[in-house]
């Protein structure tokens, strides 16, 4: 079980290299090979999830034992929180790879696409598994470097411009992170996250502490597209090929942004009320502003990209509420509820936003446009796309009985119980506007049969695309079972525990 | 030591400011080279010969690529035009710079002064490391043994960049 | 792309091999003296770049070099990760273990697996830089994959 | 402390360039300047007075080596910087072919 951890990084890397070597000689190998390897990763991560339970696995790369009780090698850590991210990455990765079999066949240089895809997955797995600050930076760079190339994969004008913007802001974020890492090394002389926490306990200057927190928050906030740093996201996510949009929106901003922010601010820094309020405010602004920016757009993928900002706002808001409650040291039950709601929404968002981007890709694949005004009456021709997109739209707008409803409900209940009535009201408000915006999407794209004749003769997309959309649509309904408290404790309990008992992470690792 | 590095750093800052304001893109690229080669001298003074070798070669190759790109397109900097967006950007960046400088100045007061560094994690990399890894060059020992996993990631990043450059420079995107 | 003048060509003929050999020296002594896989690989790539710039890509008849160098780099990086995984499967069951005998500090053949990593990382870096250079400077948009 | 402040000024010059320049090549140059300053900062952090380069020579008695860990980190970061710069250059040259200009605002307006 413990030996499983390096495999999660090694398998996608080897797949990527083999695709590049063998893809030159064997036709069509790359398509199926990537899907099979992603399926293997999915099986492994589900296996890890089932067997992990409440424990925290630590793997020492190179086998170097700690010297006089502080770690010297790079540690890979798998706990209840990272295993959830690992499962999401492999799930969306498998479905996007399977969907690509048909979708990417219209592009040239397919083997490059699949190799870059595998490298991106390897980078995200590396970030999620790592317990070392500099190692997080390296694998973060790997995943975003692959995504820069994938965003511009179509090499049209829009793609190139979006990718340039993405690269400049991503590079800025990387340097802010590297500056913070160097300042932390200057102070603590170590790079291991748990060890940094131990050293920082011994005392620090207040300004230094706030400065590195601001640097890390803005660096990873740029990667996660929290509102003042969101400028790149609508361009990059809307111009990438659709399976990549699903990966970027569904997984990359979580693994590279939100996950690291949560990990560092819960498990590395002492939680202070000021920074918790800052995080909550940023989350609230993202939630409201993202949805307000989204309503005016007629390009489907751009609309979905703005909704990503808004939905990520929900996650950050609920985790911020959890942080505030933990820092005040009272009502841990509500803090657990808020954090659980945030994680539940994180999982849900990966599923329904991935599905919505795949739907948008199918529409683009058949009728060749992303403009809502030029669509209409598609439900008659594309039954699977329209029904799965209906499920996803209702799910993202929080209509029962789909999964989005329950996670939003939990977040709102937690906000109200923590006496943040205004935040609860804003969450409801954002949810209503989301519903309006997706009703527009449904109406203009799929119903509206008066303009039916324009698209006569189109047919449903090929089988791999249908199957991946149906799988995700099924998951949208199935994930609702997490609403029952018993099942939620079973699935999310270990993750909530590692976050809420703020010393648990560092004591497990340093206590080795 | 501190004085000589400060003097080189002042030259590097002058080069950097010139690179940002040059009217000719070729001069800007060459001025960026000043910063890069100044860095090589600093590395040599600060007892980091490995980095000096890597940086001098990498800087040369980067410079060749950048000069080739500039010669291949245009050398002229854009005409300076003052507009609201530009002024807003200037103001924002000055506020940001002033704030960051103040924070940095205050926060480094509590940290070790130059030259008084102590080791914690790296202690194990130095004491008896030659026997542990068998490598006389401690930096090589660190990058290939203690932190070999980082190095794997780094090599893969360079590989990704090569792959990405080939992907971006295709003739046609779609069939 | 055209080549440069006869003086440059002659000097390049003299220097190119020496630079190449120096790169190999840097790689093979990476665990003893300053340098290592990255520095040596970049120097080797630099010797090729010098040759190509001096003689011009037309005279050297470069056509398929991008594909070949990309295959070389894929194989090199694959070998690096396989060396890292070899410790996982055979030696002491640890990822990135230095499972070969250490030898005596200061000898050329010592330090276990480190020289192996140096060699293959050097190969990977050299071919990656060469690929980037060829794609970006020589072939521009003609580099069909 | 002066060296650190000068080093940070170099970082801020790069930051200023990223925010205010409109030329694609100048933006790339600003990013490389930021990168260089962080490399230098890491090495300055790792320097120890009267230290020697971290290479073991038999016969040295009680040597003080400078910290090898920041050097390893910078070695990693230099290669990452090369990768970033080459990717940015590839996109910049490609954009120039499409729009015949390096002006980021003009590119935005042409895109519509």
C-alpha cells in the first residue's frame, strides 16, 4: 500500500514517453494506450481510497531516514484530503482521455496531444502527493507547462493569445511562489511542510509571516483564478480543446490552486483570524462577481469559464468560514460542516463542470460554433448530449435532487449556523443567478424549436463521446448520496479530520 | 564580498532598467544578457561553480534564441502612446512596488544577515554526505540522490517545453 | 538558413569538437568536479548549435533532425525514470534509491547510480535544447511533425 | 542587508516591466529579470562567510561549505526558466506571424 505512492507519478510519465516513442511507429496506439493507462490510474486511486481510511501514509523518496528528528528527503504524503483529489484527477482524466479519442481526431499531431495530457496528469498527481514545498513548485510547473501548450493546441489566433496571457500570469505566479519558498527557506532552513510548521511554532516576526502568506495566497490564487487574479481564466479555458477545458476547469485549478492553498493555510501556517477573513472575503467576491460577469456572454465555453470562478468561490467561502470558526476555537461541529460542504462542492464541481465542457465540445463538434445565438432545437438531434447537459445544468444551479443542490445547501446551512447571515444570503443569490444563466443556455441551445430547420441533418456525436458524457451524468445523480450524513462521514470524514485537527498533519509526519 | 556583489548588482539593475526602456528590441535583448552574465559572476563570487557553468551556457543559448526571434521579426519598439489604461497600470504597479518593498524591508530585519546562514535540513547533506552518496560534488549528491525526485521533475519540464515548442510550431492545427 | 563566412567556418571546425569533448568531460566528472548532467548537456547542445549556425542548415541538409532529436530525448528520459524505478523493483524497494555500490570517493567510477543519472540527464538536456533550437530558429513553421 | 534589498529591487524592476510594457518581447525579458533576481536571492541566502564551494577535497580539515541545497534548487529553477522562456518565445513568434506586430493591445483589438 505504501509503495503505491510513486506509482501515481511514474505511470502517467512512462505513458507519456512511450506515446512519444511508439506513436511514431504504430498508428492509433496513442489513443487507446492513454485511456488504458488512465483507467489503471483510476482503479489504483479508488483502491487507495477504499483502503486508506483514517490513516496518513508517508513515503520517503530515496529511503533517507530523518536525522535527529527532522526530515531530510522528499516526503510523499497521502492522507484523506489528497486521496480525494487523486480520485477526481484520475476520474476526469480518464473520461477526458476517452472523450478525446473522437474529439482530437480532427487535429494534427495527436501523439503530442496525448503525451502532453499524460504529463499534465503526472504533474497534478505530483502536486497532490507531495509533502515538500519546493517539490510542489516543481510539479506545479510541470502541470502548468503542459497546460500552456495544450491551451494553444489548436494554434489559431485566439488560442495563441489566450495561451500567452496564461503563460505571463502563470509565470508571475510561479515567481511569487518561488520568492515565498526562498523566504521560508531563509527563515526555517527546511522545505518539508510539516517541519516548517514545527520551526515556525518557535516564533517568528509578524510582518514576515504576513508577507509570505500574502505572497503564497496571491501566487496560488493566480493559479486558482480567485477574483482579483482571474483575468486569464475565461480566455484560457474557453479557447482550449474541450476535453482540456474540462481538465483545466474540473481539475487543474483545484489541484494546483485550491488544494495547495488549503494544505498550506490549514496544515503549514497557524490559522489566524485575519487571514481567514481575507480568504472568506476573496471567496465571496469570486462567487458573486464570477456569476455576474457570466450572464452577459453568448459564447458557451466563456460562460462556463466564468461560472468556474463563481463555483470555486463557493468552495473557498465555505473553507474560509471553517477557518474563521477554527481560529475562534469554538463550535467545531459547524466548522466541520462548513469544510465538509466545501469539499463536497469541490468533488461535485469537478463532475458537473467537466460534463458541461464536454457537452459544449459535442455541440462545437457537430455544428461548428460556440455562439448560443446560432444554435437552437438541438435536442431533437442530439438526445444524449441534451439530456446529460440538462442534468449538469440543473446540478450546477442547485436544483434538487442533483448533487449541486446538496453541497450548496450544506454550505448555506453552515454559513447560517455560524451566524454569517449575509454570506448565506449571497450564496443563495449567486445560486439563483446561476440558475437563470443556465436556463438561458438550455433554452437557446436545445429547445427553441422554431429555428429547427437550420440544423437539419446533423446527428449525434460518436460513441466514445456519448459514453463519457453519460458516465458523468450518471455520477451527477449518484453523488447525491453524499448528502446523507453517514455516507458523508465515511467518505469525507478523514479529509475533514486532517484539516480540522490542525496539528495532526505535522505531528504524524514529524513523529516518524 | 558584500561590496563587490552590490556593485555588480547595481550594474545588473542598470542593465535591467535599460532593457525595459530601450527603443531597439535587439539592444533590449542584449541588455537582458548583461543581467544574465552578471549573475554568472555573482555565482562565481558566491562559491557556486556548478551554477556558474549552467547559467553561462543556458544564458548563451537563451540569448541566441531571443536574438534569432527578434531578427526574424521586427527590431522596433512600439511608439509610446499615453492612454488611460497605461496610466492606471503605472499607478497600480508603483503602489504595488512600494508596498512590496516596505514589506520586504521590514520582514527581512528578523532574518539572518548576509553570510551568517546556518543549516538545518542541509546539515545532513553536508556532514558525511560524500560517504553517504559517494559523490565528491555535494551539489550533484543533492540533486541526484537526496532530492533526485525534484531533478526528475525538472528534466520532465524541459522535455515538456521541447514537446510544447514542437506542438506550437506546427504548420496546421486542424486537419 | 545560410552559413557564415569562411573564417567562422574554419574556427568552428577547430573548436566544435573540443567543445563537444569538454561537454562529455563535464558530464562524466559531474560527481567529482563542478558541473554535471545539466551543464554538460547544455554544452553539448551548444557545440551543435555553433556548428549549425556557422555552416547553415542548408549546407548540412537538415531535414528530419527535429524528429530524431525528439526520439532521443524521449528515450533518454524514459531510461532516467526506469533507473529510478529499478531501485523500486529490484534493489532495496525504494523509489530513487542509490542501489549500486558507492565505491571510493574521488574515483571516476564511484557514487553508485549518480554517473548513470548524469549521463542520461545530459543526453536528455542536450537533445531537448537542440530540439527547441531547431524548431524555433531553423525550421520555424516548417517543422512538420 | 544591502545586497538583499538591491536584489529585491531587481525583482521589482521585472515586476514593473510585466505590468507596464506592451511589447511581447519586453514582457518576456521582464519575466527573465524577475527569475534572475530570485536565483541570486537564493544563493545569497545560502552563502556562509569564509565558506568554500561544496566540493569535497580529501585533506581539508574542518571545512565550512556553503549551503548546497539552495544551489540545487537554483539549478532546478534555471532549467525551468529556460523552458518557460522558450515556450514564451515560440508563442511570441507565432503571434507575430499572425498579426505582424508585437503590441499586445493591438493583438487584443484585432482579435475582436
